[in-house]
């Protein structure tokens, strides 16, 4: 119980006195006339019972046994911050508190159980103020991307954050919360303890894929004190980076997207093999072969090589290999696109985007809002954008937002050919007969899973789309694990195998796989969550709805401020919000703890999902 040292001493004294009184009463036998007989032996017996009760409470059960004596305060230079009267904190709430002389603030959270904790105030993934999020169980959840942190120790409890929060000692003095903040105040990110005492242990773990899942896995292995050899193999030449930024900001440099510097891997004794492709996995022999001719043996292996945007339904179209046709998958792609725009000029270039889901629509918003391109057209096979994932109503609302900004649409259309001149694309012919002039074509039509290197391994089941089937521990076969885009895993909330291409899912699955590699018996129990920002509006989606019989709309689709609940069989499977933070993260938590209200409750005019977390 985090109620402060002084309060605990008072509680201990009260319990000791109660134990004394109870001990005396229990030890004093009743006489024949009903009057207690307080013989010396009975008093001694009562005192003995009281002492036993006091020792049991103060030395065994009491949480204050590990705290410093009342007169002691944390050693070193500290700022004593009065965070206010504890009675001003409702249970299940948090407050942001200024620290005198510091630019940073602290977050003071009171859990439903009544305990109070102090941590850093910003999300370590996005620097968003956590006070604008929600409190759920013993965690605080960022409203932007659903990263969550345990307030007891500051650890990351859910992706996409990699770094934890700092925690601060506190005390309760005369009903006031006193927080001891180190001076100078540490940076708001708390680095994970990923040191390695020795890499001479005989065990070797190889992680194939240096993306979100791979980085999460190797960090978790070291954090869990695995001191064996770790090899991280990546197809690209770059250190692990934040891939989601590629379609959101073409001018972002690789350095600005890099998640960990080279020194981190050196210090953690994680061997990097970048610019390397695995061409064959031999699960029975426990080794793999690379494109450089090396054979690497392992004790356990994690496969998380993701997908490729070079999809056959596009690459097979006549004229695809001409200059000016690009995907947005790696930093080199965004650089080439940016150079093309600069060379032609934003007022002259004609851009056509193939694909009307998240990558395509993010690119359209970026070209219009940031690059100031006049002529932007999106081509989609569905009737409205996002239709397959979000449905027609939400898709139409988002399309309207784009149309108002000048984005043009060609829906219910497919590409017949890419036409050009002198090796450069000049137009696109659609199956509806239309021809769209184009100087730049962006392909955002999904991904395929390149898992050929896994085939012909007995015991590893490869699905028809190339994904690898695994259980909720991310195990595909004995000592073979899989995570990220290529994992077809059993999702707890629908009790079916599925594949989810979300950044935060990949990070969390990498962590789960690593925990099971070191026998921690962890299962994937997070709520899938993804996000996008377009024209200053934030779209959030949590859960997983393969189908739905109804969508309950709270707010207004026309005003583009809404929360939509996806219902199937009287159950909420997903929630999509636009400009309604922190509703999406509250919904994600309620789905996770299986406490989402019934659709009848959600239909009520005064429904407020935040109150259901309290």
C-alpha cells in the first residue's frame, strides 16, 4: 500500500494496540459467575499474543517494512513537491503537477484501490501528455497511440512505446502528497535495462527481421537477463527505425526515425547483421543460411521479416517498371518521391495514388497539406475509401474530408496499364476506360509475405498468403517463433487465427515471443490498435472486426467528430473514433479486460465510455 511512511506507522501502532486488547481478552478465562479472571498468567499470555500479532503485521505483512524509517528521506538532491491534498484525487484519476525550477512535470495517479503513485508525465513514444489519457487498473494509457505504462514501476505494459517512465518516491504528510523529485530532473524517457553480463553462454537466439518486432524481442531478451548470444539479422542496411513515419513525412531522415543508436546494441552485446537476407531456414538442423553464404546455428529463432509492398497484382501490370512509379516502404522510397516532387514542382506535378486505405490516404493528405501539390488523385477498387476495414459510412466521411481539400477520387476502378514515354510514366489507364495523366504514381495496394525461406520445414505451417501459423505464445514449432506482419496468430478476442499489420501489434508480439523464449509463459492479450492523422484530424481504431451487423454512431459523421462501435452478436468487437480522444484508448482497455458495456448501454444518449473505467 502506497499510503506514506507516517500513515503506515500510525496504522501499525493501532493494529498493535488492537492485538494487545484482543490478546488479553482471549487469554482471560471467564469465571463461573461470568466475571473475567485476570490472573498474571493470563495477562502474560495476552501480551504474548499481542507481540506475535504486532510482529506478523509489521515485519511480515506490512509493506512499510522495506521503506526507510520515518525520519529518513531519499538521499541525494531532491525537490520536495507538494502535489496537493490526497482527498482532492478521486480514485481512478490522475493530475499533472508542476515541479519548481523544472520545465518537466510529474504525473500523480490514484488508482481505484486508493494507492497513489508518481511518475513522469509524458508518453515516451509520442511525448503526449498522459494526463489527457485514461487510468486502467494500475496503468496509465496514452490517448494518441495507446502506449501504456505501469505506475508502480514505470514499465511499458503495451506498445508502441519502447522506453518506460521514471517513478518518484512519495509520502503522505498531513493528508498532502509529497513527491521527491531528483534534481536535476531526469529526461522523461527511462531507458530499459538491457545490459549483458556475458555473451559466453552456450545458448544462441537468432532474430530474423530488424523491424519493430525484432527490436522489441532483442530488448526484452536482455531485459529478462538472457546472457546468451543474440543475433539480429535485417534485410535493410539501416538500424531499426519507425517505419510508420515514411508515409506521414517524406522529408523525415533515417536518423530522425532510428529507434536505437549503434551504441545501444554494442552495450547490450547484440550482434547486428544488417543488409543481410535469410534464404533458407532448416528447423530440424536448427540453422539458417544467408544470401552471403553463411550458415548460422541457433537454439531458438524468431521470424519477423514482415512484408513487401511489391505486390504481384501491381508488378504484373504492363508498364510497372517505368520511372516515376514508387511504393512507400523504406526510407529510400520516400527520398526518391520527394526528389521527384522537387524536380517537377508541386504546382505542376500530377500525382496518382493506387490504393484507398491507410497508406494511400495518408500519402494523399501529405501531398495536399505538406507538399502543396495541386493535382492528387486516389484510385480505389471499393466504392468508398477504407470500406473494407471501416465500412461505407466512415469511409464516406473521410473521403468527404479529402475532397474538400482538393483530393480527387476514382473509385470502383482498377489499373489496366501504366503508359509512358522514354521510360517515364505519363498516364494510367483504368478498367473503366478513363486515362489519368500522371508524373508520379504511388502504390499503396497492400503487402505480401515473403516466406519462401521457411517452406519445406516439417512442423511449420505456412498459410496460403505466406503467413506462418502460430499460437497465442507466438510459437510456430518447437523453438521457432514468429511475430509481426507474417504471424497468423490466434487472437483472443475473436478466438480465431488472423493476421494484423499494425505497428503496435508487431512490437507487443516481439515482446511476447521473447518472453516465451526464456520460459516466461506469456500470451498475447493486447487489444489491436492503429492510428492515422489526416488534415489535422486523428483517426483511432481499436479491436478487430472481421464483420459487423451494426455500427452505433456516437457524435456526428457529418461534423467529423465521432466514435463508432462495431457490433456483432450483441458484442463490441471494435471502435473507430475521429477527433474524440481518449475514447479509443478507453475502449481498447475495456475490450482488453472484457468489460465493454452492452450495446444497449452504448445506445443511451448520455453514454460516456470513460466512466466505465472507474
